[in-house]
């Protein structure tokens, strides 16, 4: 990853912080199971329904000139 530092002396400290952060992220990412599509729909049905409705509306207005 890229980082903007003003002092060249800060480079080693910045690299150590980035490495520590990445190790922590890797450790946390392996602990939680990935959410399936079915779980996502069960846990948050409203956003899924809204997205599908929006897709349907866009498809209707996009394709209606060709069929009506």
C-alpha cells in the first residue's frame, strides 16, 4: 500500500503500523464465517427488496419502448 509521509524518518514507523494493521485484519477475517445470499436476504429483506424493485423499474422503463 502507498502512504504519504513528510519525514523519511517516519517511514519505518509507518511500515510497522501498516504491517500490524494488516496482520490484525487477516486474523479477524478468518474468524467470521462468510454470509450467504440466503442469510443476507433473511437478515435484511428490505434493502434486498428495494434493490430488486429498483432493478425492475429500470428494466421496465428501458425495455418498454420496444414492447409497448
